[in-house]
C-alpha cells in the first residue's frame, strides 16, 4: 500500500487570505512552465481556471486553445479546506485524492496538504507517489510559499 504524502507550510497570512491566494491566484503561483499539460509541449498554457465551488473543475486552456481538466473539486469550504479529485494528465478514472487544509495559528496559517489514493494507479502507484513527494515540496513550499511571502503583507490577526 502506498502511503499518503503529507506536507505542511506556514505562511504569515490569515486562513482566508491563504485560501484565496491558493485558489483564486493558482495561475499566478503555480509553476506552469514545468507542471502543466502545455509544459509537455514546451509551451505555457493560455490560462488555468478554478471553478470555485464543490463539483467545479480546475481546467487548463492549453497553448493551442484546447482544454484539459486537472481536477474535480470535491470540497470547497472557503477559507478552511479544499478537496479535489486530482487527475491532471490522466483519465478521471485514475484520479488521486488531494486535500488542503488552512489552519489558523498565532502567526498566520498552517497549510496541511495530504495527497493519497495512489494505489488506484496499479503498477504506477509507487513511482507516481515518489514524483509527487518531491513535486509537492517544490510546488507548495517553494512556489506557493515564495508567492505568499513576496507578494503579500503579513496580517495574521482577524
């Protein structure tokens, strides 16, 4: 059984601010040059859109105008939690589960990311989980963490 990936990041923002940056500004902080459908063609996507509701989708409009879904939103608790069925680059039947929780702390927000369900991928489960293990370090800690720190003033109190 492939173990879930768990990552934590602390940011000096209120949970609502951190949640909004994570979801509404996904196209500004996500490393689209290396982690998108268009990146496989050596291009940048035209856009990445988040339908901000349970049952919505995260969709990429590729460089050539075609679209591809990254995920289906399974939980939308604004300012608190985001859950998605994650299948970027795969069929929906090969989706894994991603949950991101935003927890208030004395200095801002602790973001807890859990990525699980890799066993649905059969023989590819271990290798895929290994790629995401290091991938989330880059995407969450480096890209999102840096975006929060360089673009926003810390306001941890309510």
